[in-house]
């Protein structure tokens, strides 16, 4: 890593909190020659791609901190599992995007997945900021309300046929029952739980502004739902002045390699501050993630260049 990296002592400390088979991933080695080529071409995606991949691996690394580690305070096991699951989701989806975009295509698909990563990171930050039983119960119950609705519909269909379930219905009911049992909540608790705030309210609740919501959620949702801006950007092009299907040539936008990893690093920071017993441990644990964020921001200064200078002529 260019610049001042974290000390070996804290790396040993981080290793001590994990299972024996977890290794600390090595940061990418970005050479001066690589950066010179980026400056020459104006394309910084080759180096930012490596940092994006590394943040995905870091997300998995921090998700591997054991709940019984000495630096971790006593937390309900299900609460800890929710946070670890969300961090691992960020990691898995980021690494899926690495696999998709490593040859410079599938930009239309990485945009969809990045929208999912953003939402998971927001939820990590929100849960860690709230930090209470009700907030975690609301998160868990939010998804299970759909399961209860599905269960009620299946049972209604069985009753209407005289009470004899189909094999597939019995299998689905068993799956729903197992999912509900895993949550630690009763059906009554799930039904009575308050809904999770929508993403706009969640972002506001963690100190984000309307711009973050518009960029992270609303623009990201174009790619999920296939609105006109998404079709125009990724799926259509002109053929003899007529709009037709675009070829398979959509690159991942360079801003995705900056915005998403920086936000996931914020989620990692919220996670370690929430789980640690004391501030010194949380600061030590976050050193690596913090230094990675500094490096990504340093490169991004070169990426944006004069983008934020006032336009003098249109």
C-alpha cells in the first residue's frame, strides 16, 4: 500500500480475533508505472478495480471476527449474526462484481448489484447506530412478514381443497417454519413489529442527506427496475438513426469503484465501533479499513481532476 499503512501489531491483534483459517488479505501493490498509465489514458479503473476487490475481501475479513473474541463486547447472538450476514453479503456481492467486470463488460449488471450493496451497507450503519433490541427485531421481522403472508395463502389453498396439502406445499410450509424458528421471534411478534423505515428515512437516520439518497438509492434503482434512464444508458443505441439493442459492451463506471467501497468501509467502521468493548480496540481494528479509504480517496482526487471547477462555457 502506498503511504503509511497500519502497524504489524494491530494486524496480529486482528488475526487473534478470528478463526485459524482466516488470513489477512494483502493490499494491491499499485506501482508508479501503473498510475502513470492511468494518468496518460485518463482511465483509473484498472487500479480502482483492485481496490474495489480488496474492500470486498476486507468486508469478508471483518465479518469473520468471532463474537466470543476478547475485544468483542457481549451482544445477542442473533444481532451479531445479522451484522455478520450483512457484511458477508457486501463481500460476496462485491466479489461477484469483480468476477463480472474483470474483462471490462457487464456494467449494466454491476450497477444493479452495487445498488444492493449500498442498501446492505446503509442497514449495517443504521443498526449499529440504533443498537437496540427493537431495531434488530424490526429488521428481522421485516422480511418474515412476507413469509407469514405466503404461509397464510398456502394454508388457505390447502383448506379450500379439503385439507390435503400437495407435496410442494408441505415442503414450502416446512421451509417457512424453519426460517421463522431461526429468527427467535414468534409469529405474533413478527406481525406486531413495526416496519423498517424506508431507505430514505434510514439514510437520514444515519446522518446522510438527500443527495446520498438520490445517488445511492434512486439512481441505483433505475438499474434494478429498468426505467428509461437505464435503458438509454445500457441497453439501447442508435442504428442508422433508429434506437435498437445495444451490444454487450457496457463497462462498469469508474465512480462505482469509488463510491461503493468507500461506503462499505463506512459500514465496516460502524460495525467495529459497535462490537468493541472499548474505543482503543475499535480504533485499532479500523486502522486497515481507514488506510484503504484514504488510498481510494487519494486516487479519486486524480480521477475527478477539474470536474468540480466552475463551467465557464457551455
